[in-house]
């Protein structure tokens, strides 16, 4: 089969395949988090801790909107992975073309709506007045750039669906390097403040999306479009939306709970806003290995269910769980004693109160990482099998847990409740996901759903 760098995950040792497929995703995600760390360090050191707080205060809102885009993009790649596993290349090409068209319409609509509501959104989440204008500027620019983010993530997801996790990593290296360079240019030379950081992110993603598209269409033989494949297809579009929208909504539903937590934290004052922003960056850096394994399972499950090999799915789950256990143990052993040192990357060593709060947040989150790893394994596996509407309910469980923490625990426990919010939410999601995966696997093992996406269990 001549298919450029596309790779089938339907044969071979699942542990070695998943490890090899995950490593470029992990490196890419670590690089992306490194950029976020660098971006935060640049903002903090050159613009001040208030600007860092302004950027951090909008993190959950960014996740709400951009998380929907990224989730939707990842969901749209699932039918592509299934078609590739089934070697149905005409269907694969129809899916790719229709996904690009849908991405244009969805992202433009979101950009307009989010930009118009930006001021109200900042008000709703109780951003402190002293950092309100900076938070508004930063968030507005990111909202305007939503199409860049959507296409950038969609193209990376399509390439991974073809079994190639290296190429998205290379483009991420380029995007990150460009982003840091533009950060320094816009902040240090042009003195654009937090607006410069946001503009740098949007431009870097836009340029990378254009280059990714050109490379993808030139180098993957299975994507060489025949004229009859380059057309709008109602059936393909409905399947893409049926899988992508629930996956996007899952991210947004999860973000609603995070917004409640962040809103409660914002009300605690600038010290805790800054501590949360710094702690969040560290947490996200060490989360990426677990997220990367989950993303790998999406493609692994998608290709194997498309190929009609459900027995390989449970083998992949076992291999992935072993990796999660090893990683969580190593992560806990490293992060717990190093939390203070890591916090000082963003916070001046004289800000003892902020550092102490950040350390508490980081250590508490890492203590619950096995719950997060289990969540990523089963959620992404269910999604890869096409049951994205079912997986979405795990996001509802997370949201409910975070809302309850915000409403019931923050008042009596203060910042301690903020620290516990993620762990409680991850446990709540797993209470749903574990039996849900067992149910889904039994269905696909009976052979009644091969090649079918967008299930509505």
C-alpha cells in the first residue's frame, strides 16, 4: 500500500505500537506545555505578576471555547481513522474534505459569537477589577483567532488518524518556536503587553495550519483527492458532526465545572489567582503524558474497530494501563519534593504566600493522577470506538463534581477546596467511565458495530 507516512495500528504488538505512537504525541504536548510555561514566565518576568494573573484568570474560559474546537476536531478524525483501518480510502477522502468545510463554518461562527460576548464573559467569572482590562484583551484576541486554532488541531488530528504521530510533532516544534520568537518580539520590542502574547499564539497557529495542510495534501497518497471525492456529502457531514460535536461538548461541559472552580478562586483574591495560574501550568505539564496515551488510544481503537479486530482493543487497554501505573509513580516521586522549585519559575521567591498556595495545589493534583490516567484511558478508548455521545456523559460527571465543590466546599475550606476540585471530578468521571467501557467493549466484541461511527448508546 502506498500511503506516504501513514501507518496501520491493526497488527503488531500493542504495547510497542502504542509506545512508539505515543512518544511523538507526548513530546509534542510537552513542547506545547513548555511553550505555555515560557509564555507565562515571559509575561510574569517582563510584565509582572498581575499580567500573569490576567492570563491565568481566563484559562477556564479559553478551555471552554477552544476546548470545544479541539474536541470537535479530534472527534472528526475518528471516522477518518475507522475508514483508514477498513482501507476504505474513497470514504476517507470524503470525510477529510467535509471535515475541512465544517471546520470553517463552525470556527467562524464561534469566533463571532465569543468575541461579541467576551466582555460579559469576563464579568461573569468575577475577574478582579485590577486585571480586568488585561484579561479582556488577551481573551478577545484568542477568540478572534479561533479559526486558526480549529484548523491547526483538525489537521494534526487527521494526520494522527492515519497512524502518523511524528509529523504533527514536527509542526508543533515549528509552531512553538515561532510562538516564542513572536512573544519576545511583541512583548519586549513592540511593548504590546498581554495582547502581544495572544497575537503571537494566533499567528503561530495560523501559519502552522497552512503549512500542515500543504504538507498533508502533498505527502499522503491516500488523501490524493479524486474529483468525485471533493464534494459536500450530507451523510459524511452528519457522521462527522455526530462524532465531533459530542466530543467537543464533552470538553466544554468539563470546562463549565472548571469555570465554576476558577470563578470561586478568583473571588479569593489576586494571591490565589496567581497561585492557581502558576500551579495550573505545572499541573498541565505533567498531565500531558496521560493525555497523550489517551489520544493514542483514540487512533488505536478507531483503526482496529474499523478493521474488525476488537480483540486488539482490550490488549491495547492493558498495555496502556501498565504505562499509566509506571508514569504516575514516577511523577509523584519527582513532583512532590520539587513543587516549590517548579513554582518559582513563575513566581518571585519573595512571594512566599503565592508559592505556598501553588505548592499545595500542585501536590494535591499529582496525588490524584492515577484517577486522571484511568479517565484518559477509558474516555479516549470509548471515543475511538465511535461512542462519543456516551463519553460525553463523563464530562457531565466532572462538571457536576466541580460545581458541587464550588458551591459547597469553597466557602468552608477556601483554597483547599480549589486544590481538591480536580481530583474529586476525576473520581466522579471514572465512576461512570469504567462500567461504560465494559458495556461498549461487549457491544463491539459481538461484532455488531464494526465500521459504524456516532453511536448513540
